[in-house]
C-alpha cells in the first residue's frame, strides 16, 4: 500500500476529498492494520471527473461485475456516480471511493471540520475529523463497530489530544 502515491494523484488532479476510515485512523492516531485507502469525495459532477482522472493515473481497475472488470482509464468519462461506494484495485493499493458516508452530514460541513495534515513523506491531505470518525463508527451496526477505535476517538475528543 502506497498511500502517498494515492493521495498525491488525487492532489494532482484537484480532487476535493477527505481521507476517512482505517488509513486516516492509522496516520493520525494508532498503527492499525488496514488494506485500503478510503476517500470520501465531494460528489459534484466536476469533482467526480477529476476523481476519474486520478484513478486513471493510478492504473486503477473496477467493474460492475467480474466480466466487465478492467482499467478505469478505458471507461467513457462520467462513469463515476451511479452508486454510493466504489472499490478499486491499483498497483499502489486498494482504494475505496465514497460519494456518501453513513452517519455523516453534508460533505462540505465535514470538509470544513477536517484537519489539513501531511503524511510522513510530506504529502498533504484533508483528514476526517475525530468527531466525524466517531460518528461513522457509531452509525454502524453494533456488531461492526471497532470498539478500540471508538475508545481512542472518545479519549482524543475529551482531552483534545492526538495519540
């Protein structure tokens, strides 16, 4: 997994996005095993096209079924937007792109609360806030919640500290 390459591609293409999920938690709080980078994008048609370009530059592959699975660069522009979550493979790691996130408000509200930060290699990105990460966890069915993550997020919110 090369999150720096993935984030850099989204930055180069001007995609308005927020890093969410396990990779956000890993980079900002504790080392946890994660297999993908989850990005919530601003869902406008223009931003979806920028996201399509970023995914193409990463040699990402996707398909509605195994029979049509292939490089997204071969798709006609405008294909992204018919479902709320997409799961891609790429030589740089798996990428999940969300157009909506259960438990969260409007994308713009969450973007304004998000933290601007950088990876260890210096790649800038916007990170979903701890408040919103916690809201995502609490919106999950109880059996799917990550209790350690909830505990850490609550502690950070109470103390105002990063772990």
